[in-house]
C-alpha cells in the first residue's frame, strides 16, 4: 500500500462508539447533551507528538464525528448539545502542530477535509435535526480549537482575564486556518473585515468584552457564573426536547478487508491499485422498499441507514487508505422500480424522525462524495438501478457512461425536491443544467424509465454506447483518466463540480483546496526554515518575502 507514513497515522477503521472513546466524554441528561473534550496527550494515533492543551488529531475528530452521528440517531430526544472542555483553562489548542508537521501532504489535506465535514455536520444537525449546538469555552480556544465553536449556533466564553479566542495560524505557522475559520468569521459571524484582519493576525487572540463587541463570541460570563449561565441557556434552548422520539442504536459495520476488496453487506469496493482504479458497487435488495410506517423497529439494519453508512465508510477509506487510487467507478445493482418505490415510501413517511434522519444521512453522504478528491465515473448497464435517489450518484459523477440498450434510469421527487441539495444550495439536476433551468425543472417532473439513447439526448448521461463499442470506449476512458496528473485533476474537478452560486460551504471547501494545496507546500510554511517546520524549536522562521 502506498504512502505508508500516512497510513500509519490512521486507525484501521473509521468506526468507533462511546464505549471506546479515549478523548471525549459524552453525556445525556434529558433534552440536553454534553460533549466534553478531555484529550489524552499520550494517546495520539501514532508516536511523535503529544496532544497537549486539548489539541487534536484525526483520532479525536473521529470520536467527535461519531458523537454527532449518534446523538442524531441514538438520542433524537436531545434538543441542545453543549461542547465544552473537561480540562479547566484550556478549551482546545486546535489541530496538533507536530502531528501536522510530520504528516504527508495528502494526509494533511484529507485530515482538514474530514474536520471540515464534521463541523458542517454540527451545523446540519442544528438546522435539520433540532439539535442546537452551543460552545462553552471554559479556557483558551485557538486555531482549530476556535474553528470548532464557530460551527456552533452560539459561543460563550469564560471571562477569567486569561481565556481568549484566536486564529494564530498566520503569525505562528505561516499557513491559514484549515477548517473554515476565516470563512465563518466573515460570512457566518459577519465580523467586520478590518476587525477580521486584526483578529487573524493577532497571535494572542481577543478576550472578554472586546470578543463580544467584535462578534467573535455571543457573551462572556465570569468564572463564578459561567457553568450556571451556560446551563441556563442550554435549558432555554432545549425546552422539553423531543420526548416523542425513540432512538435507534447504531451497530458496527465491520467490513471484510483484504488486498483487493472491501466488502460490506450492501456495498463492495474492488481495488486495482496497479491501475489506480476502484470499483464501488451498491446493491439494492428486492425488499428494500418494504418497511413499516415506523421503521425504527428495523433498527440500524434498515437498508437506507445501513447502506449509506457503508457508503460513507467506503469513501473515507478510499480517501485515507488508498491515496494511489485516482478513479472510482460507481456501479449499482438492483431494480430501478425498487428504488423508485423506496423513494416514494421515504417521502410518504418523511414526517417520521427516523426517516427524516435517514434522508439527512443520504444528503450528507452525497455531499461527502461531491468533495472527494477522486475522479468519479458512473457506469450504467443492464441490471443497474440508477433511479431516483440513487441517480444522485450518477449526477455526482464527473462523467456517466450508459449502454444504449438494456439499461434504464429514472427520476423521482427526491431528485428535484430539495432534499439532496449540494453545497451550492442547488440540486444536482439544477447544477448540471445551470444554463437551462427550465430543462432541469422539466426533468425533475419526468417520470418513467429512460433508456440510454433518450438519456443522452436529454443530457442526463455523458455518453451512451452500444454493446459493440461499450467495452472499448469505457476501457479507453478509464486508461486515459488514470494517466493524467492527479494534481491537475483534483483542481479541475473541484472547479467544475460546484457551478452556480457560492455559499459559505462552497467557499470553505474551495478555499481549503487552494490553501492546503498551495500554502502547505510553500517553503515559508514547510521548507527547512518554514514556520510550520520550525514550530516549537528555539529558531525563528525565515521567510521569502517576495509576493507572487
């Protein structure tokens, strides 16, 4: 496996659960949940750094992502989540600098991308799940340790004359905040640009009343009243919570992994590392659309939840464990009619909290696919079920190849109803036909099976080939794609995928790609005398002051 140094920084699995948390303390009391950061400095993912001052690495963020997911599914009664620190005086010092400094470039970028997604999921839970996140900063919050609170709905800072919020990456490290800090300061908290300029270049940060005045936090409370004030605010937000909801315990996925494949119950990933190609196949069982009015009785094995958790895990494994894989072929197996019936059932029961969370999970997984730095080709063949919600996979692909006979696609209300919006705030249909919104609306209302020739005519697939040409055309497309520069492809795909309006979310990921792929490779940051390289040493960074 390529890039062993990066792989050694990773867990063997991206799954965890509260019984295995090392760094977080998750507690639930009625309608209020509490996530306390208690990061164990000697339990990093690999040797070579200590997680001091509640600084974090990927292992910590995996626990946080799991906690956010479990609160949505296992504790839907919760209406307010307070994130704080179990270590007085230090909320979080952010991403561990020595971990970043000793990691491969690919790992740094994927680490920042994952932490970005986790923070967006906090915001998503506040918006869609009725679980409002509140940050209680009982100590210094710097760098990523402030970017996490920025993803919360409200931020409260202890007024102890020591604790401050800061984004010190520019003055200390010669890089920029990697998990949306600048964007959320300006676009979400709407801090004035001149104040933002001062704040982001002020290494020691801002505390007390000035932090409130500048909009960096919502309020400060003295030490004697801090816990009581935060508790009162959380109680006011939560009210009675959602007592009518009964949670579903998420069970382990436990895929079988070997040198050539990753195999789950509904998802399989074939790995051809020599060709730098993976084939991801999602299989839909014939009974997938059959579920009761209250699908919570099916537990976490319900097809929608299980399959999309598997798909999510597979995407993360491809990102981190297989950096040499450049192209992912997306395939589906099953009946289009089954998927269309499933979509209809999901919409009919969308008022059920579990169905709503399942739809939310699907939306988030599609978004994770959108921002994954792999080329994506969808292959639609006889026996495929790229219909309705699963046609979103084809719409997310960079290209779609379809056989013009024997294969069919179809659309459903889930393709045009706003359930699966991209980061740009548009459906994938609307994004695909940005220059012809009327056509996108007509297609969104289109029902019935569509064969290859018509799909190509309507613009729903890139190419439709007959049986004679199929194998050669697909083979040539795969070989050509795999031969191109991965750097150029990543940049090209990121530019193409998010056409249309810019949002805070697209800015975060667009800037992430630019920042990490530019600044994290510049000598001023990572050269022999760069700020990130020399951090913590009694030597001052030496900058090349020429701007370019």
